[in-house]
């Protein structure tokens, strides 16, 4: 009596099943552009000049003497748009005819190209403060350091400590930066350090940190709590792979080697944002059919740039991305 078994009916079994779903890559949250002062009075050309003026001087006066007249220091900030980005792909005629996933693929092209452009803008924006400061230098302003290596040590490499937050506050205060809306953008390794610091998670010694043990500090890529007035955001797009020695850094280490990352501290008050930016051409999509290559081509282009505008409202603390233990 014959029946059906797997051993003699393998040809009736589909050995490979293809899902109707397509797995998407997990994406990081982009946060940088909210901290940029985008120029609006830049209608044409690729370079804009912004004049600056200093403060008036006060002098002693004695009766009967001529009053002394003084001018103000002046300067000129020059900003040029240099970045021109593109993201492009295509799908061949045969692929359109034969692919089960064709419609979903094509519908994803434009959103994914926009995302690629936005990611490039975020990386360029977050590189601006690091590029605008002098490397291997404390970048002192009004006697306070605006660039240094973190004072903590984890696995024999530089890490961050609460003292570094206090020093960033000190530097911004000495530069007359408003205390409102102070922000820290840090590497995930720094977020880990903050969440595992004994003196931060122990609520009995730090009543402002009550609830940290139960809920953690990270929620939607922003810390629920703040450290010394800084709201802390996590970003994976900060400048990485830095090798730098800054003599005079506050801790026992003054060097980051190959795994260095730049963590930023500043005020996000609207009138003192540290970075200016301009988008000459927002992301623009073009598509065309290439009859010679028998394919549909899609291109997104964008022109923009960023530059450090207020170095006094910028503190960079270098740590090592491997400082996780």
C-alpha cells in the first residue's frame, strides 16, 4: 500500500521559502540638525560674510580733561558652501520584469536616498566643532579650556567623569554662554559610563538621580535626567578614530589613540547656537530611463555646508570608544 512520505516525495516539498517581507537595516536616530542655526539671508552665491562687533570700553574720567573716544573691535565671519552630495541607484528592465519584490524596491529608493543624504549631513555637522577647534591644544577662552581629554580611566584608556561635565560648565560660564538649554552630545560608550557610575546610580547619595536604577537614563536617544544642567544625547555619528595628545588635560591621561571620540557640550539656546549652516539646494530627486542600458535611474542631490560660528559656545571632551567595562 503506497502512501506519501518525505523520503520518496521530496520533489513535492519546497526546500526554500521566500517571505513576502523584506528585512530592513536598523537605523540610528539623527539629532544633529536641530542644533544648527540655518542662515536664511543667503539668496545666491556660495559665500556669505557676517560682520561682528565687540563691546564698548569704559575709561576713567577726570573733570577738566578731554574725554577719550575709543572704537569697538570688529571682525568678519566668512562662510562658504562647499559640500555637494549625491545618492543614486537604478533598476534594470529585466529586474523589474522578473523580481517579485520590484514594487517594494522601487518605492524604497527615494526614502532611502533621502536618508543617506540626511546621514551625510549629520556626520558633516557633527564634525564641524572638532574641525573648528585646534587639535592638540586646550583651546582656552577667557582662561578656561574648551578642549581636553576626559579625566576618567577605564581599561587604561580615557573616559568621562562628572567632573568633566563641571569643567564644561565652567568653560561655558567663563565665556558668558547662557545657562539655558545646555546640551551634551556623547558617544554610546559615554552613555554606558554614565549609566554604570556608582555615584550616579546610587540614589541615596544623589537624590536628583532617583529612579535611574528602575528606568535607566536613556529614552529615545536622550537621557531622562541631566548631568550638571546638560541634557545628554547619544549619537553614533560623532568624529571617531581620533589620535590626539592634549597636554594640560585634567586627568592622569592626556592622550587618546586611534579609538578617540569627540563629545560635545554647548548651549542650544536659539540665539547662541555654535554652528551655522546653509542648504543651497535641498534634496532634489531626478529619474530617467536609460535606453542604452535598459534601466531606470534615480538620483538625489543636495548642496549644503556647516561651520563653527561661536567657538566660545563649544567644549570638546575626548574619550576612548573602548572605555566600556
